């Protein structure tokens, strides 16, 4: 159960990291793109919009085709959105890539919970869900610190590069270590 908790915890942390990791770079984004604060905040709004709506589709998809395919699809879409954000040339294109990230990141909220529900009941399910919730609740505190550390060595683009690498690593881990 510990191994599964670590895998699902890491998967569940990717979404919150995408939300909060780039917050320290928002002023730099405004400066680099010569954009207003409202335009920069649109990059966050577009992520939340896609993240919220896409959850409605991943649940039924996971019920229809199994848990692993939607999870892998979501991670691949998230990685694509992260890589695209690295090369964004305007605040509008960055908001578009953030939307793509949100589409993928939604699977990371829905599928791990379904996996827990499938495999465990009672106190075991409660214990595992509590561990996952702990990871999700700690992530918003750690992500801005990680983002600040990344920005201190580069620019906001490196944050999205780090998210793309994280997505690729978790995609590989899920493919290899996560049973259906």
C-alpha cells in the first residue's frame, strides 16, 4: 500500500504544482510580454477552467476504458501543454498552453481517487485517501518555493520546462509501476 500511496501521491501533486509553481514568476511574465495584470491572470484562469471542465470527462472515460489509459493520456496532454508553454511567444499563447495543461492535469485529480476506490475499502481506503490529501494540501505550500528556486536559476520558462520534465517522469513511472 505504501508504494501505491507514493505513486498516487506524486501523480496527485502534479496538478497543484502546475497551479502554484509559476506564481512567483507572474510579475516577470507581465514584464516579458508587456502585458497587463489581468492578461497575466488569464493564464491562471485558463488552467482552472480546463481543469474543472475536463474532470467531467475523465471520470466516465476511466469507468469505460480502465484507469490507466485516461491517466496516461492526461499526463501526455499535460506534458504537451507544459512544453508548449516553454515556447509561448505571447501572453495569449501562454494562456492557451495553460489551458492544455489544465485539460491534462484534470486526470490527475480524478483517476487516483478512482484507483483508491477500486482497490481498497473501509479504513484502508480512508488511510490511503488521507495520505493523498496530505500530499495535495502540502503541494500549494511547496510549489511556490520550488518555483522561486527555479526562477532564481533561470526565467519563467524554466518553470514550465521543469513541469514538462515532471510530467514525463510521472508518465514513465505510471506506465511502468502503476498496475491497471
